[in-house]
C-alpha cells in the first residue's frame, strides 16, 4: 500500500515533468477518508431539501423519434443520439424539438459511431468522439473541424476543461487537449506500478462474458475536477490553474482487497457528499453497488435513502454519473421509467408537477420516459 506521502511524491514528479507550478497541497487532515469495507447505517434525505427539480418529457413526432437516454444536457438543450441510425436530436429543456442531423458514415466529416458527446452552447460546438478523431459540428450539423487523435489512444472520459481545451482520460494518462487543432497540451499520470482489474469474468457453458460497471475518472467539482486513477487509493482535485491536491483517500488499499471494491469519486450538494461504491464480484449478472453519503456537519457516512415528495415510495440514488452528462457540477438528471410512472399515477402515488405531467401523457401511445432535471443547491 502506497502512503499518501508517496502518492504525493508521484504527483510532484508528474507535475515537474509537464512543467506545471502547483500551489501548496492541502494538509492530510483536510482529506476525506472513507472505509469501503465498513457497513453504514441507512439515513433518509428528501431530494427537494437539497435540490431544485424540473420534470420534462420530450415531444416527439415521426421526425424526432429516439431511443435511449440523453447523451448530454447543456444550459438549455437536451441532446440524444440514436445508435440505430446515427441521428443527433436536439430538444429544448421544455421538451420541444429544436434541430437534428445525421452524418453517419466512414468518409471525411462523418462518424461510424459515437462513444462520447460534449456540447458547448455559447459556441454551438458539438464534440463527437468517434474512433480515431473528435469531430465538431454545429447543432444544425454544419461541420466545423476534425481533431485527429494519436494512434492507439483509447478515451474513456472527456470533459470541457476551458475555452480552449478538453480534458481526456486515455487508459493510464490524463491529457489536456486543444479544441482548435488537437495538440496535446499536457499529459500526466496519477499512479504507476501494479494495475487493478475492475471487471469480473463469468463463464456460461463454453462462453466467457466480462461484467463491468460505471467508472468515472473525471468528475466536475466546484470550479475544477476530481481525478481518479483506480490503481491508487487517492482521489485528486485539479482546477484550471493546475494545482493538483489530494481530496479523498479510500481504505483499505485497493491492492489488498479481495474482492476489489472501488469508489466512483463523489458529488457535492450543500452539506452532503454522495458516493457510489462497486464490488467486483458478480451478483445477478452484474457488479453490485451501494450508494453512500457523508454529512459534512457531523463527519459521518450513511447509506443513501433518497426520496422525493412528488413520488410516494420511490427511492433514488445520487452518484457521479448523475452529473456526468451535464455541463455543470451542480446539474444532473435522473431518468424515470414511464411504465413505472403510469402505475404510480393509477395508484395515486404521484403529486405536484410530476402528477400533472404524467396525467398529460397517459393517453399518448408514444409517451417517453420522464427526465428529472436536478440543480443541486
């Protein structure tokens, strides 16, 4: 197990390598600590007490049909990508269709597939991550430019770093990448040495399947980002001026765990920090998760029981993936299944704005899931 001091030395070396000047690192006493093997008592939080909530459902017609969840939510738009035909669809946050385009293909200015999406509303730049490149379009589908990625780069996380650059996670490295010409501006590591396997293998007859779960290497936080390399026990905070400081330490060491348990960083709302821990051991064909939160007032950690006033009996979970497809650290969304909402409506379990919205949808044959837009306070 690497000590916190040893990990900080690694970070200092990395920062020197990329010629970054860091401010003083926070003291070890300020770092959040969490024991991943401990059992925590459940505690209830009403989401209405810590966030503002808006419910929307997309108005669809034969020209604006989609499957799946939103790929990105900007300040005013909700963006979908249809994997079946390659269409991008833009809706307002009132659920009204705004624009769409389709440039699926293998030629210049086209994408054979799409793994990640970012949208910068003030410039009307849609960043589409596709094999070997990032293509930038307008919301009307006008091609703006293409950024070629280095050979063998495998990007699993991408966020808007500042006006001129993106922050990427490529296998083991964090990279600051120019939006204009695709130049690599900075590259650094947060760990070295032994790698940890964060997936399980399950045999079924002669076939073997890989079971994995969500990982968040980059999470927006405050005016910067939380950086996680799962081969270390420390989560770091980095802002746009580029000091890197430790912010969270997980116990025990991930290299000493059997089975491995990992933590997906955290989301902050007022007096609470929300976590998701994943155990790398298959249960019911998936890796089980437990959702936790820390009360900053008393310093204690609890298991989540998140409820909302508009849906009796419904329990929700908050984790980094809640905000991973949105433009700001304080904004996120949770998808509510329409069939579940219909049953709840028929059993008089819905109230307020959610009841009014579902009431307007129950008679429609093409009603889609409802999206609960969350702005944390």
